[in-house]
C-alpha cells in the first residue's frame, strides 16, 4: 500500500473473454477478410477453401507444437529456451537472432 492508503499496482480489468479477443485480434488480424476476394478470384471458391483448410491444418500442428513446448519448458524466453535446451548455447544464439530478424521482416514489410 502507498502512503495515501491506496493499493499500488495494476488492477485486473480484463476478463478471460476480453483477453482472448485481444490475443485473437493481434495474432490473426483482419486482413484475411479484405484479401479473401483476391484469393477467390485467383484460386476460385474451391481453391480458396482448400487453401484455408491446408493453412489451418499447418497452423494447428505449429500451435500444438508450441503448446507442448510451453508445457514441457515453462520458463520465460520462448524459442530461445527451447533452442538452448535442444541445441546448446551457440546454436541457440544464432537461432534466436534468426527468429528476431524473421519476425521484423514479416512485421514491417
């Protein structure tokens, strides 16, 4: 408590549903809604649906892999911790910087 008698720190104002909506919006975004007309023109309706299903299956496998890694190694650091445990310090250093640059390129361009 602070000198004024009020609690200092953060208040929990977001519920689970709010946090899920924010995380979903941050990860998925809404550009797929805008670009879907171009995809349907290029690949046709069936091709776009098949592409979405294949992409969803690939993302499901990647998501399950990260879920397993996060439950097996519950430490802060994400991919750096996973690669350090699997490959050692030197390769983990390179891997972590590679992921960082890849994310920068994908995010900004």
